[in-house]
């Protein structure tokens, strides 16, 4: 059975930060792909807004270059490109100045359609832009605002940002985007759990030994050193991406896939996380910082060399988390993320318990479910089977391997393609609710405070390795080891 694609109503998407990196690499290519697939209505418009003084044609030139750079040549039909560029307009405006806002208002008043304000800016501009939209009378029944992470740097700042935006936009018009939730494999995690009778009866502490969630990056901080040094791996990755993945793995079955039904269950997981603070952070967490080493076949500098000054910001985090509820009592969730690791990979590994009694000469390997988010999105279920041929019962641990690219023979859409159109459709299922963001910070803040109060520097690790040796010890003292692919 195939599902019907929900049509998209006419809309205007206003991208604040329209000449920025996110617009160039993700937003414009995502919209082009959806237009090429015939999913954008004829009336759809895209308006770029930034401080740069450009006219419409100059911004269209910027968009043309962005699409040429970030859309594969096989998918870049030039006639479709020119048609797409006709949708684009541009306004030069500053969030803190009056110039340009009246022209934006005039453009928006021309059509009675859905208005989406995408804030692809630094978080410091979220509240000023929201206030300006409100004071200019641009917020109405069919307006929505999209916020990129991070939402604040701790609970108090997140509360302040959410409160300021909440004065202008109702909660059901605010879309806090986490692109990991738009990945095909992440949504397939829900399909695996809730559309198959096979897994849900096994999804308990009685059958699962532990869970690992790893988000590894091969690159260093590149051009983001200024931002990254104020955030670190904990704020940049754990507080949002990794905790959201944990929620989808651990949540109870929702009553439906309606937005609040799913998000209610995710919130329960966040509130059930056992506290990590000064009393146990040294045992349950590891933070590291990469030094000079080798990556992608060449020598690379250390974090401090790239930054140019001393810093205690972590580029690696490993955490042993536990969920204090009936389903997950005693099951550790090992979380890991870092920069300058051996490869770029994001995956969830669910390790099942061993069979209670082996009838074979050698004990079978436990079953394992591996859900890979990137690269090469897919699912592997590791099983024990007999090695073919005579000569006795020889067991092999082999995967049932389902690659999305091979199974469906279609281009795998980028997460932003799905998420942007979900905003237009008014579907908030894959977006974070305010109380989710604040609950995540409530759990994260004491860990950061424990690190700061310890005055202990991040543990060094050589670029191109899997982090500090203490991260290995985090699992090995429990008799387990990190899954590093196979």
C-alpha cells in the first residue's frame, strides 16, 4: 500500500539569513528538489532577507550558484532551475533597523497565503526578528516561524528565547527544527517499532541489554570555530540531536502519530532520565578535545591550534545515561559524539540480550539492530545462522541488510525537504515543542555545571581516533564495548 502525498497549499517562505551558509547549502537546494518533484504549488514564493544590499537579480544569481554547487548534476535540470529562480525575491533588511521592513510587508500583503518565516540566523536574532514581525503587523492566522537550533545555551536562556517568541507567536505556530528528525531512517525507527509485531514485544529491559547512539564527525570545527567554542559538543549535538534520537528509541507507543501524541511521549522520556550532576558526572561522562593527528589521509591540526587560543571547550562527549521507568530500568544508553573521529557516521545500535541457554558448542552472538542515519541510510538486523555446507553446526553472525538507496532505487530526499513542507502543511510531529527543549536543558545543565566545578580540562585524544581512552573505559567497565560498524 502506498500513502497519498499530502498536497501543499500556496505559501510564501521568507528566509532571514537568506545569503547565509544554511540557506545556500540546505534550504534553497531542498526547495528546488521539491519543486522539481512537482510538490510546490505554482503560487509558491521564496523571499530572501539579509543585511547585504542586493537586488532581486543579484540574489537569484546567488541562488543559481548555490544550486549549481549543492545539487547533483544529474538532478539539475536547467529549465527547472530557471523556473525555480522565478519564484525568488529579495529584501535587504536588518533585524535592528527599520529599513526594508515596509517593503517586506508590501510583498507579503500581495497574496493571501501561508506565510513561513524561517530564521536561518544566529540565535541572538530570534527574539529581535520575532518582535519586529509582530510590530510590523506581519503575524496572523496563517503565519509560522521556524527556529534553528540551538534554542538558548542553558535552561534560563532557552526559557527567555521561548518566552520572547511566545509573546508574538502562539506555540502551535512555532517550529523548532532539528534536521535529524527529518531523516528517513529516524522516521523508519518509528515504523519499525510501531508498524511491526516483531519488535515491540522485545523492546523492554527484559530483552535489550543496552543501546548506543553515536554521531561521529570526521571534520574539525572548520569555519565555525567562533560559534563552536561557545557551544561545545554537549550543546551543539547532545542537547538536541542525540537526546531526540534517544527519545524516539525509548518512548512509549503514542496513541497516534499526531504531533502532540508523539511529543507527549518524548517529553516523558526526557523527564525520566536519571540525573547526572556533581555526584556522579565523573563516572558517567567523558569529555575530550582533539589534538593534532591524521584525518582523511592527511595531517590535521589540533582544536587549540585551529582556535588560536587556550580553551576548555569539549569536542567529544560520551555519556552513560539511564531512564528511570518500567520499560528501561537497568538498561544503559551509551551516547557518543565528537569531531575529528575516524569516520562520519550517525547510527543507533540496539543490543539484545544473549539467549538464556546455548545448545551449541560455542555461545551465539547476541542479536543486534543497527539503524544508520548517515551515510548510506539503512537498517541491519544481525542474526545467527548456520554456515552453509556439511561438517557440523558452524554458526555465523550475519546481517539482514536493507539499504534505502538499493531497496527503493530513488534519490533519498534531504531532511530539510520534508521538514520545510511539513511546516507549510502545519504538521509539527517532527519538531520540538517548547517543554521538550526546556526539559532537555534541565537534564543537560547539571552535567555542564559539574564539569565547570571540577576545573578538570577535557581529556585529549589524537585526531582520527575514537576519542579519549576514558570513553572506552566507560563501556568496558560494564563488560561492553562501543559498536564501530561492520
